[in-house]
């Protein structure tokens, strides 16, 4: 069964096999797309293949530590805004401060409640992927409600197919950001589904037509040689 490309992609980086399996199981049960890595080097390889929406990262690992991974990711433009939840057995205030100052968005001390971790994941994703957790997005006169799956422009309903809805949600979550065709394929169609990159152009064209149904300027921007952006 293919993963739902609507759902955020979470990377779990944990060297303890049992702990990693528990995290993967529970996050998958919540409906997220989940990939895993057993050490820091493997984590960086996973991120190079596909940038996750959120990282659950263990501090203490052999080789490349969680702190070093966090530091590297926060200095790169492509991953600087990726939420990172740091897991650690270190409970001293100084350790928490070090983790947060290195760039972690949240710090969870082991042992932890899975329910609490899931709540922290939802809170972090609400900031970067609001549409994926039932949020309402607004850009100029366009409103997208992910709970009711409805879109309006200037208070007039816009009819969109499932793919065009996901495209619009992706653009509205990051207005101004230029998404390449490959990035849109990963986010909208899912990495495990083969779709020709030209299909992106077709669906962007359909989205443009739908958004212009009641008039108004085209909010989508084509960036030659790079991709598409909203605004």
C-alpha cells in the first residue's frame, strides 16, 4: 500500500533498535510517512535523498552525534527551517540549553511518554505544515481549509481535484518559495509513485485555470529553470 503523500514525512534517527521501532510504529500509526536511520551518517544520506518535514533525533549516537547533525542542518538553507525534536537521556538544564541553542526546536528527555512526543510532533508540524494537521491557510484572497477540503477566492468557491488541492496547499504553506518539479513530485505525488515531471506542468496549469475562474491575477509564478512559486 502506498503512503499518503498528503502526510508529512518524518525521519527518526535512533541507534537503539527497540526504541527506533517503537517510534516508527507509533508515528506510522498516526498516519505520518516515516523513514528511519540507525546512525548519523545514515541520517544525512536519508536527508540528501528527500528532505523530511520533521526530524526526531537522538543526541547520543556513535559517530556523528545528534548535536552535530542539528548544527549542520541549521546552517543549510534547504534544512534551516526543518523542525528538530531532540531526544536525550541528559536531563540537566545545561544540556537542554545546549540542545536548543544548537538549533533543536524541542527537547524531550528519555524515558518519555509516546503520547507526549506525538503531541510535540503535531505542534511542530502545525508551524511548518499547517494544512497537514487540519489548518486553515490564507494567501491574499485565497483561503484553503484542509478540514473541509474547500477552497475559496474572493469568497467564491473554487473547485479543485485532489492533486490540485495538494499542490495549492504545498504552495500556500510556503508562499514565495520556489519548488522544483522534483520537490513537487515528492510532496504531492509521493516518492514511491512514478509520475513524469511533465505531469507537474499539467496540474499546475489546471490549478491556474481553476484559480482564475472568477477573474483576478494569476498568483502562481513560473521560475524558468527552477520551478513554480506562489506569489
